[in-house]
């Protein structure tokens, strides 16, 4: 169950960063509330995951999945570059997260 909590926490990170981008474009109270809500949910689920997953592993995977997800969201929804270098290094982030799970 802890790994499911960690994945949910990562979605909180992904949508939190996406919410920041939306807030910067249109500074409304509703969008600011969305930033606070998504990051709060991410932190709650991260803390639940860290009950059973080592701190270093949980944090690295949480930030790695969050970063990878944010890059993908940026490409899909905000027209950011999808060049081969970005995709290569995105793969490196994912490989690192998988590697941490493999050696735990």
C-alpha cells in the first residue's frame, strides 16, 4: 500500500507544479487554492508512504516521478519542447527511480 501512496503523492507533486504554472498565468484565488490543495495532498500521501518506505528512497522516487510527470505535462499541455535531449534525460530520471526500487 505504501507504494500506491507514493505514486499518489507523486501525482500531487505533478499537479502541484502544473497548478503553479496555471497560477502564474492567471493569479486568481481559486488557482492559488488549487496549488495549496494539490501540494497538501501530495505531502500527506508522501508522509503515509514514508511509514514503510525508507526516507531516501521515498523522497528520490517522489521527486523523480514528480519531475518526469511535470516534464510530460509541460510537453502535452503547455507546448514545451519534446527534443531528444529532454526525452533522454527524462529516461535517466525514470531509470534512477526504478534502480532505487530495485536495490531496496
